[in-house]
C-alpha cells in the first residue's frame, strides 16, 4: 500500500498533521483495526503510549524482514522510539523526526554503540541480504571490530561461513513512458537522470518496462538495445491492476499510468524507489 501510516487518537490529530506535513504519509484514526490496516504500509508512526502500541502490534508480528517498522511518539512530541524494525527503517525514521524537535531513542545494540548494522550497510549499498540468518552473528561481531566489506565481480562461485553476510544488488526495473516520436537519446538521458536520483547505475538494472501501447515506440526500443537491457511490455490488464501513486495523463487512454505500474509489475519487491519523474518527453520510474 503506502509508505507511511500515522496512527493517532483525535486528541493528537494536530501532531499527526504536523508529522504528515514533514514526512508525508496517511493519517489513520485509532480504532481496533487501525494497526491491522497500517501493517500493509512500509512503516508506522503511532502517537500514543508504548504499551498501547505494543498490545496492538503483538498479534500482527510475523517476520522482521516483512513487518513494517513501528515508531512510537509521545503526545508531547519529546521522543521517537522505534519498537519494531529498528534495523529495517525504524531507526532511520526516528532520526528523521529529530527534524521537528523529537529525540530519537535508539536501542538496537549496533546503533547504540555507534556502529552501523548489516541491514543499514545493505540499504546504503542498494542491496538485499541473501543469507538473512547471518545478520545476528555479523551484527554481534560489529560491536567489537571493524569488518571489511568486499566487492566480488563475477563470474565467481563463493563459499562462505555462516558469519558472512552476502549482499546482492537489487535487479532494478526502469519503467518508461514517453510522448509519441520520442528519440533514443531523449530516452537514454532520462534513464540516466532517473537512476542518478537514487544513486544507481545502468549495471543495477534488470529490465526496462513500458505499457503495451508503447510496443512500437522506436526511441524506447533503441534506447534499451543501446543499453544492452531487455525491454518488456506490460499488458494493459496488468497495468490497470496496479495502483499508480502518481496521477497520469494515460488515464485518457484507459490506463492507470505507464512508467510506475510497468516498473512495479516486473519488480521483485513491488517497491518504488523513484516515483514518476518527467524529463522532457520521457517519464521514468524505478522499482525493485
């Protein structure tokens, strides 16, 4: 669903609106089903006592790699406390809230000791952890020592111990929309600009994607060929089954969008890293 849910009681609505103005997100009034709904989001800010939040999330917790990060804020806007998913966005969210005067209360061992966790390193490198079970041992070791980060270029076969975290770059999907008659160079420049916005490069891209309506758009076809990447066209049925977060002129053609839903359709995690950007005659979105 969305990126951020802000759960609040009516008495704290002004605080929720202030946070929404600062970070975006959707405000969800507190109810018995509020947390169940919010667990469809990437992260949650709960403006309430920690105990209330804990009791609500307890039956919903499933997997730390899939559950949303949850940060609790007191009604005085003094503290931002990650209570779930500290290494999976909670700590970072709490630190962002320092921008409106809250003190982040970080309790994960690595961060509390001034270290950087494996999860944070993976996020900074735009990668995922292939052997997630390794993180406990590696994060424990990081408390006592600096650990070397190695970049191994393939083709290779790597045999590792269970205290070695293997990071693998995401195969990004670049969704492309364009005005009719767009040139190859326009598309290529737009792709480079979009990737640069998320500190990615063409080597990180697995596919280019667009809607079937663009299957004869030569500028897009030639750009993909020039980059040496496979170009896939997504059916209109699949495009329209995906809710695009950004308004699109493609609605006049009966489509929810082009670049955003096309990128999401072929991505592994269905997460937009770059929402629709307009570069002249080209629109670009990037998903992983």
